[in-house]
């Protein structure tokens, strides 16, 4: 049995202009998004046994940042909108 030490993800805060640029480049829909997730392409633990998931970018003006971070992490874990 192998025990992983932890899971890890980074959270970034971005202003409205940065969120629009990220949305245009990565979401390709031209809409403003309060949260955008960037999962790592390589899944699994690193040599230090830390499971890195990716990055979550949240709009700094959002009222519910915690909820948006949670939403973004679900995307990093593979959950998507139906």
C-alpha cells in the first residue's frame, strides 16, 4: 500500500480584464467567467508523493471566492457541467 502525502492545487486571483483574456484564450466562448480551472495534463503523484491537480483562477471581485475555488477544484478532479 502506498500513502500519498497530500493533494495540491494553486489558487490565483485575477482582475476582470485578466479573466476576460483567459476566457477568450482558453474557454473560446468570449464570455466572462468568475472561475477557470487548469488541470495538469499529467495525472498522478510526483516523486515527493504529492498529488498535484493544477490551478484555479478566481475573479478577485467575486463575492463567494470559497465557493468558486471549490467549484474549480471539482473541475480539476474531473467533474464537469452536464
